[in-house]
C-alpha cells in the first residue's frame, strides 16, 4: 500500500535524510531505507510469511518493511533451530526465509539481501501501511511443541512504539527520540529487541547501531562511537556483566532494561557507571510493552498514556492506549491506581511453602542484590524432603568460598524474605545456563541443568 491517504507511514518521515541506522560508523538515511525496502520487495514471493533470520539490524528492518509492503507477516519464533523451522513449515506452508548469511540452507525457501544499497531516486515515496495489516506473528513454545502464534497488527505495533518513544524521550528530557542513537545488546528477533530497537528506529525517530556487542569491552566501544544522545538497550544479565567487568565506560544518556526484574542495587551501580538514568520496561507477548519504571525512584510502574489496569490481586486486565483489546496479564500484580502498579511475580512461578506464597522471580530479585553475587537463581525441586519443599539457590560468586557464599546468602535472604523461602542449599556454580542473547533461563533447560549439577555437587555446598 503506497497511497498517502491510507494507513500510517512505514517510517518516521519528518526528515527522510535523518539516519535510521548506523553501519560501521556510517549513517544510513531513511530515504535509503525506503529505496532498499522497494528493491528487496521486488525479489521476494508475492505471497507467504517471512521468517526474518537477518543478523544485521538494518537489514532486518529492511526485511520487515518489504514484508509489510507486500501485505505479509513476519514470524518471530522462540528460536531458530532446524526443528523449529521444520515445525513452522508445517504451520505456514508458504513461509520463506530472508537472511544475510551466505550459504544458509533451511527446510524453507531461502532468499538473500542484495549485497549493496539500492540506487536512490528522488523524490522518495513514503509507503503507508494499513493499521489492520497482520505485521508480525510472535510464536511461543506450546505445551505440545507446536509454536503458538500471537498476531500483532501494524496499528498495534505503531501505537506501542510511539508511546514508548514518548516515555523514553521524557526520561532524557528531550522532545522526541529524533537524533538519539540506540546501542543494543539484544537481538532483533526477540520481542523486546524488536520493539525497543527496530521499531523505535523505524517509528520513533531514533537511529540504531546495526551491531550487537556482547562482551563488556565491545559494549563500551559501541557506546563510545555512538553519537549522543545515546541509549543502551540491554538486559539485567548483560548489564551486570558490564558493571562488574571494571571496563571504563563512556557516559550514556539512558539505559533501558527488560526481560527480568532488576535489583535496585544493580540499577544504582549502572546509573553511576554510565552517568545517566536507568529505566525498565514491562510488557508481555499478549500486550506488547505497556509500562516503565525508574527502579532508583521506587518499585512502582507507570503505564503508557491511555493504558490502564484493573484487577483484584488474582487477575489483572490491561486495556486502552496501545492495548486495543482487554487482556488478562500472566503476572501477579498489585494495582495501586489505574495507571500505577507493582509487579509481584509471574503467575507461573508462584510457589507455596508452609502455607506462605512467593514467586521465584521475587526471590531471584533479592538473591541478586546480595553483595558478592554476580548472578543467581532459585530452583524448586519436584520432590520434597520429609514432606518439606527444599529450595535450592544456584549462585555465581567467584570471589567467595562456598562456605562464605552460603553464609552470605542465608543471612541476606533472612533479612529480605520470610524464613520459609531461605534456601536450604546454596550451590556455587561458574555460570547459569542463560540464553546469551536475552539472558533468560528457559524452564526445561534450567531444570535439566539443575538436576545434573545437584547430582555432581558435594554436600559441603549446602547452606547451614
């Protein structure tokens, strides 16, 4: 769709010569982006669904734009294993892959990005996309192994991106994100990275660095070369590694974090190290991003404009603003006001010990606030000992002996939570089996890893 009276612009179009991305230190304009979208769209199937396995973030955005102009949806599965791609072929028979990896093969037809940018032709037409266009299908792992699709229409994504852009600009005391450079450590294919890097660049006016640094020195270098104002988009896992590394960090103008609760201690350290505010963003697959908070300013979350929550503590519903349909959230939430709330934990990680309730997320939050703990996570074994559940804490703390670690964790948790949730075992490990891209701990993989580690851990790691 290209008629200017239909739908909404594919990109923020106030200044088409402003950069949408930075590649190897060179700006790529929005005008160039539109030309590249048109060229790629001409090479793709007229029908189907796009599995965008492009590593370069700018080219990922080009793929997204090309699919949208063709009226096709982009698939965002939980992983890109051969088994997952085979399952997608069964669900979406006309699906195809777009990639920038030479020699890539898959169980689906594979298309590649052109090597060079398209030739610019002036004036450039800004394509408009109807708000009802099925833009993205976010797939989550189903209980049967079949991916479950969650449809996201263009109007939904656009409203969410603009609400987020407005809130983040307010944190930086700027009128908009125009001129802001995003330095991401998260992948484009993950919903958080998709919304807070790709869509913020396309629709919020920011420009995104196409690389995805992982190691602390690489993140520091990426920040140093990024034009200011600049924003680091990352996860608590990556952020903790960064501030613990001792690497000299250039100042940023905002840090954005998501995917797991962030301890106030880590938030304060990050703000000091990077010399800027830190914000967390809250959302879920069903609603997209709906709220933010400054952990240094308190535990409360503030919804985006027009969005509000209702609930009685057992079930909470989000609606309004960027959430077009009333949606029940899969979290335990305390609604303070319609636009303010506290997040108490995921409903699927609630635990009950001796009649007392908590969540593993809440316990992990406090565990990671203990001095000397670089990373840690609780695990609830399926069996009991003498009819009592025995919580286990796996902790990365290389500077502490197992005995000192057990003492600190036991004492620290007693100061923070009910005695029923103090771990009965504290196991020192070199690392947790986190997904490197997002810092998450997949439930099944964590369970398998935990059982294997416990089977080989000597009793001296037990807490007193």
